[in-house]
C-alpha cells in the first residue's frame, strides 16, 4: 500500500509498504478520505510531535478485512473512525467519555498510525471501544471525514445545550471549526455572529453560504462595542473561542451576557499558556467557562445523524482535494490563507 511517511520538518515521503493484515480483534479499513486538521499542520511544521510515522485522524472509508472475534462489522461497510482510544477502565471511560480518560487516552494518528495511507489497521482496543462506526451509504466519503471535527464541536457544546430559546451565539474565529460551530448554533435556532480578525475569511464564509446573521471584521470594528450594539447592550448568551488567541479569550468574557456560557474551544501555545483575564467579569456576571477536548463515540453518532438529516451541511466547507502524492502541497494550501482553503481532503486512491 501507499502511505505518506513523515520523515522530518515539513517533509513527507510517499512509500510503498506492505498492506497490513487484521489480527485478533482488529479491523483493516480502506481509507477513502482523510481531511487535514489544524493539528496535522502543527505536526507538519514540527511544533507538535507524534509517536508514529503516519498521521491523519479525520478518516472515512470501507471495511477491508475483519479479525477474529470482531462482531457487528461486515466487509464493505462504509465507516468513519473515531480518533480517541481510552483506557476502558477509568470512570470516565465507563461512562462513554473516553475523551476525558483519567489515564490519558491515546489517539489514531498520534499514538497509532493514521489515515494518510491507503489502508489503516484499527487496533484491537479501538475496535473494542467501538471506534469503527458504520455510516449510511448516503454519506459521501468527504462528509464522513468531517464527522470527526463536527463531533468535536458537539463536545464543545455538551456542557451548555440547555434551556435556551431565542439566544445569541458569538463564534470568534472563522476557520473550519468556527464555521461548524456557527452552523451548529444555527441548527439550534440561535442568532449567530461570526467574528474574525480579517475580512477574507468572512468573505469566504459568505461565499459558501454559511448561515450567519452578522459577520464582524475585527480589523474594522471594536468587537466588544459591536456585539453590545447588536444585542442592545446585553451581550451574547453563548461565546465560542474558536481561535488560538489570548485576545480572543479576553474578549469572549467581555462580550458575554449575564449567565452566559463561554467555551475556550481552541487552545493556545503550550510554551506561553497563561492569559490575563478579568475574573471579576466571571464573578459578577456569573459566567460559565468551559474547556473542550476531542470527542467521544456518542458525539460521532450524533454528528453522523446531523449530516444524514441535512441539519448540518459539512460539504460546504470542503474546498480542496489532493492525492496522497501531493500531501506536502495540500498541507501548504491548507496553511496559506491566500488559497482560500477551508477543509482539504486527501484521497489516497486518486
């Protein structure tokens, strides 16, 4: 099989490797689409390390081979692969919250070989957890690859899917994740404001038909003043930080209404992780600040349902597609804002 091997900083080599065989409890999947994530860009640039030579974790494909002892999966099934693999023993894993594993979960594309290859061997512990998830034939492989980021969005919303009617959501950051947050908020009936530091991403969001009520260019407006103006001084009921920025984390509290939920969805650099915020805003406005990390199987299933029902159109954020042999070019296109790339898909069989 062909696989893209990460051999150094900003360097892949596409090599011919022996096709894996599925052993006891394992499943071999033929990869039909693997989307590039922001973490893949950090791995490519050398700022994030992995334990395996093959990265890529936003994966869809078909079942190629089934190991002994595996039930509920058949040859040819269309599937997506959950990224997170919990220990299976801690209280979080027993609740089906493997992304909160108390013993530090492992992940496809990080500790297990990922999807930038023609085949991926799903390990026994992942199969046992249910990480090979069957999806309807109506879902395209490109849509299937985007189930993973959509499931992460659902995890981000999990703490505050509550008692809201006629609410306002501010999403700060107009990358693919911010766009999915906007679409999900709209599916819940929210009024949605999308903020970005510059105009081009907002123009692209308009071009693809993103369902947003107000696009706010932070290079032209004072974000806090503009959101207060749009909400008659009240602020937003939900604020999602979908950009890795200390300024965004600070502004998120300032635009939040009393009793609002604020999601610090995007992390910031581990080399400089401390952010100066006004904790009196938390105190006096009784804000609820949440973190978000990865997702779990239940959220994958919910994400699949949202795609099948057309409540969320993930296709609109797929802008580019490349063969495996051009993975370095694909990474650079994803990274280069002038390319107007949102989600870039690798098809190992092109």
